[in-house]
C-alpha cells in the first residue's frame, strides 16, 4: 500500500533527508509489542505545524504513531513556559513504558517523541511530570528486580532534577 500524505504533510516529509526519514520510520514505539518498531502503511498529516504519521506496526499490525516536529516550517517556535522539555534516551523511554504503568494519555505523550541530537524529546506539563514521578517511585518500591530498581531510581533522579531546574 502506498503511504498517503496530505499536501502540507508531504511538503514537510520531502524536506527531510532520505536517511533521516528512514531512521524516523524505523524508530516508532509500538505499545502492543512494547518495543521500537517500523511503521508501515502510514498516513501523514499536519497538526499544530508538526508532521504526524499514523500507521501500523510492521511486526504486530497494531496502530502506531510518530510525531515529527517541523522546525523549518515553524521557525518562530514559541517556547511555552507551562511545558517542560524532557530529554530521554531511547533506553530510558523504553524502560519507562515497559516498567511503569502510566495512564493512556501520558503513554501517548511518550509515544510521540521528537528526536533531537539522538535524544528523544517530550513536552510535559508540570502536573504530568509530577504524576510520572509518583508512578516511577511506586514502581521502584514495587519491583523485586534490583537491576530495574536501580535504573528506575536513576531515572527518577534525572526527572526530579529537570522538575526542579
Ligand atoms: Zn507491534
């Protein structure tokens, strides 16, 4: 099946270098597989000046989505002070989605990451970050696996520092 784009979406998509496009398509979170997957049969549309790809997981056929921030089309990106920028490694994000039970709405925000210098970027409200910290703390106490406990601890500290900065 041919991938479909709205015309503004296509414009943004084609402005992205081919090798980056491929990387974007191969790094999509699937909440059913609980891992990074390749998006197939996707539709591209533009929402709030960002490109959103909605398609399916290559492995399980589940619905997946990818948000691509378009800084070139949106040069005057107004930094909203009510949102906190959070940068996570792919590993940290996956740890979060694998180990920590979070609301669907919050999970969605973590699925729609932007990639910036190899890091995944998310925008969270202070409330969301607070809720997330609560979940991480709860899961850290709950898990019997000391390996995950340490990693969750480190993630908690990292996010706590972001919250306080
Ligand atoms: Zn899947």
